[in-house]
C-alpha cells in the first residue's frame, strides 16, 4: 500500500512531520522535567543550608572555628531529615568533622562544590555528579566566614539523585509511550483514511480505463455521500452520456448509410435500365428519378458538410441586409407540390411586410427548408402544417407548426442535440435540427421547440431585426454581422 503514489507521500510527509514534532516535543518536555526536578532539589538543599546558617546566627556567635564546630555539631545531631539527605560539616581546613549519618566520610571523595564555594564571593557552590560508589548525587556547600572574612568552616548538604532520576525516567517513559501511542493512532487512522480514498480512486481509475476502451455500461458503486461519492456520480453520469452519444453516433451512421444507399440504389438501377435501352417515356421518367435522387444526395452531403463545419467552429455567414419574408415565401413554395402529393395541407399565413434582418440568405433559407421538411416528414396524410410570421418588439418570429406524431416529453430536451432522433422509423440523419439551431444562434436568434406527443410540434424561429442589432450592446458576440455593419457604416460616411 505504501510502495508508491499518494500513500507513500502521505507516509513521508504527514507521518514524518508528526514524528519530528513529537520527537522534538518529547525531548523538550524531558529536558524541562529534568531541569525542573534538579532545580527543585537544588532549591531544597540551598534552603536547608540557609536555614542552618540562619539558625547559627540566632543561637550564638560563631566567629571562631571552635564555636562554629560546637554549634554545628549540636544542629546536626538533631537534624530531622537525615533519611532524605546527608549534612556534613567541614572545618576551616576543609576536613569533614561530622556527618548526620554517623558514618566515617569518604575522605577520597572530591568535593568540587566546596572548591567552588571557596572561590565565589557569595560563598556558595553546587555540584552534580557520581560519587566514588557510583551513585549519582547533588551537593550544595556554604562556607562560613567571620567578620573579617576569614574562613571558619563550611556546611555541605548531599542528596542522592537516584530516586529523582528514576522519577524523571518514568515521566520520560510515559511521554515516549504517549508519543508512540499517538503515532500508532495517527498511522492507523491515516491508513484507514488513505484506504478509504485510495480504494475508490483505484476503482475510479479502473472504471475510467474501461470507459476509455469503449465499455460505457460500467458503473461505480457509490459507498459514501462525500466528495468521492460525488466523483462516482459524475463518472457514472459521464459514462451514461458517452454511452448515449455512442448509441446516437451508431444510429447516425446507420441512418446516413441508409439515406445514401437509397438514392444510390435508385440512381444505379435507372442508369442500368437506360444503358440497356428504353423508350423515350421510360427514359424521361428515369432521368427525372436520377436528377431528384442526385439532388437528394447533394442535399445530404451538404448537410454533412455543414455539420462538420459546425463541429469544427468553421461555419461562416455571408451577411447581407435581407428581406426575410421573401426567403420564407420561397421555402414554403418549394414544398407546395410535395404536400399536395403526400395529401397533407400546407397552410401559409402570409404577412404583408416584415422588417429587414441581417443574415446569410442561403443559411436562413436552409433553416426554413429543414424545419418545414421535418414537419412534413412527421405528419401523416390528412394532417396540416401551418407557417406564419410576425414582428414582436424588435424580433421577427417565424412559427412552423404541424399536427404530426409529436415528440415524447422525455425526448424533447434532446431534439437539438447532434445525432439525436426521437423517431427512428422516419428517414433523416438526425443532424438537421442541430445545424439549424447553430445557424439561428450565429444570427443572434433563438430556435425553440414545443411539442406534445400525439398532438403535434411547434417550432419558433426568432431573429433580431436590423434596428435591434444596430442598438444591441452584445453585437460583439456576432462577429460576421458586426463586421458587416461596421463596413456598411464606413461606406455611408465616405
């Protein structure tokens, strides 16, 4: 688990930093405990020494060595804490003449604290070290001088450090144990936390590979409702979207293949018939079929090219100031004979006048033709297609409705997506409406689709008028139209 990646970085960074902080903290606390303990013992010994000197000053004068020896001997003989510390008295020659223990002192034992007290002005000395017996001890010495400053004796307090060191060691052990426990707890909790992240991440990684290989049916089980769970939902949604897109692409390829094969079959069949020889009437009929199917092929290829331009962002407009009503008239006229042949009613509610718009004549005619063609395709014989137009507060609105099969509510939000076909039984590539929507958008307009299954479909194409665009602060979003207006204004000023 910790061999590489996130877990290894977590181990090196988080656990490493935690270990360093704990080590520094434990070391600092240990030194503070030792220093506090040693300082406390030193203060206790110094207090005892000061207590003895104060007592001596109250009971008698000790300006001579003999007086000092006599008074100190009386104090030491009744010293109450002889079990906790050792007190010894030294004469003016530095020789121990009495101890509270009653045992003969070790005359070979060095006394650095005594030497220090002799040299210091305050007559105090301290030493911490090992006795000749190997026992660690602390000693405090106070020298006693007469009024002239002459040395008349010294008192020395000695205490064993063994018990204090054991207590210090116990405290350090507790601190180290606490540090180890904290590190163990941090490591275990960190491992659990890292595992709770890495396991789903590995599942996500594996699922992402499967999706990259084309398995869009894969789904990730959501274990917890957190950020990882949100990521699982996002990848599951992505897989669903990709799967749907893949299905639409496959349907598109199948549909386009069928759309291409049908006219090619008709063209090939009639070409072979004409090649073998046919009477004038048959030949004329065959040539008519070949021309119509060729036009159908040409329209399909042009639609595919438009879709390719849309995908690559290369769709451009040849902008001019145009009469939108004239283009709508021509589009409706193109389908008049077809509607009659298919026994469908095409009603055109003509408007006398509409304000001009800026746009590409061919592209807008393509939009009208595409929408009317769809209305005819999805309307059964006996049905009605109605085309109308009007001006509405700076907008030209073209309304095309039919009484066809309608679009189910679950399909309606997707009808303007590429490759999407709500009805697979009707011919078509599934990209016409997507192209039409993009063309209208490039003109600064909106294409809206409303439908009710079994009732019919209504498409509204809204295009801004020239006057509205010229006063629109968002005109910069329409580069071709903006450029055309600027060039036209320049020419008018010249």
